[in-house]
C-alpha cells in the first residue's frame, strides 16, 4: 500500500522539488514583474553553455567532427526551444501536453544531426559516441530550459563521468579483442582480401577495419587497423606471423 502511494505521487505535479522552489523564487523576484523569470531563463541558458561546453570540449580534444561549437549550439538551441514552448505556447493547469510538443520534436529531430556524424568506412563504424553526446547535450538543454537546473547539473556530471572516467574500464573490456596495426606501402593491392583470408585460415573473426594515410619513415604509407574477435595468444601469434610472411608490412604491432 505504501509503495503504491509512492508511485502515485512520484510523478505528480504536486510533488515539491528543489527546482520548483527555485522557479517559484525567481517568479516572485522583483515583485513578480517578469524580470525574475527572465533572469531564470538567462541562468538556464548560461548553465547549459557551461555544462554542454565540457562535453563539447572533450569531443573537440579527441579530434571528432562534432566538437565544441556543435555541442554548444545543440544544447543552447534545445534550451531556447524549451523556454519558447513554455512561455509562448503556454501551460494549461490540467495538462502539459501543449508545452511538451516542441520538446518532443527536438528529441526526434536531433536524430538527423546525430546520423550525420556517424561514418562507416569499410567494416568500421565511427561517430556513435559523438552522436550520443549530441543527443545528451540536447537533454541537458531541455532540462535547463524547463527550469530543472538541479536535474540538468546532476545529469551532466554523471554523463561526463561516463564519457571520461570509464575510458580505462572500456580499454580493459577490449583487451579480449586484440587490435593489429599494419603499416603498408601506399600502393598495396588486395590487402583487405589477404587480411580476411589469413584470418579465416586461423579461425579468427575480423570485427572491423580502419584505414588512414600516415607518414612512415618520411614516406606516405597506408595504416590499417584490424580489430579481431575474441581469440587466444597462440592463434593470434600464428595470425601475426602469417601476415608478416604474406603481405610484407612495413610495420606490424599488436595492441
């Protein structure tokens, strides 16, 4: 009975939260003439810039296409849309559906922008984390724009922890999926076919590959990163040895 009462009141509009207290305070500020409410909107936008800016800086620092400015514009734009939906469309006492219409469109519309940063090269897919951070930045903007400042701050802190602090844990999980980096002459032919055929002979699954042009001993060379499926050291050593014998790499390293 107690648990059912908790569920019935948890999502109720009558539940008093810290953010509602803050909103009421600013609404009554300066005699309730509207300037306090404007100040609250300004604080929400500035807070969005600060919180989303940390996420955007991390993406920029890692060298991703969607960096600081992209994340700032997504977060700030979402915040402004949330503010406009509240103060222009209006809020009805019996329902908040009208208020949430623009916010719902932002949630679905951000998917188009996220899809633009996802790149597939060969079997490798890049940009999934950046697409997720863009979507996450949108959620922070909506939270701050709706006056839920504490929710926005708490969510941003947890999101930044997931993005930065869990990197060592991710590397630990990936150790069972070794990565082989090959440096090949720029004019190498049929290299992908040879990599796959040698892997099949050793019963190894190639999960994805990534290619880039790098400088090796002052010459333009082809850098191929091959991520393998779970395998043991004996089979991995055999695969590396055959790669060295058949494709003649300039350099080969296992991570």
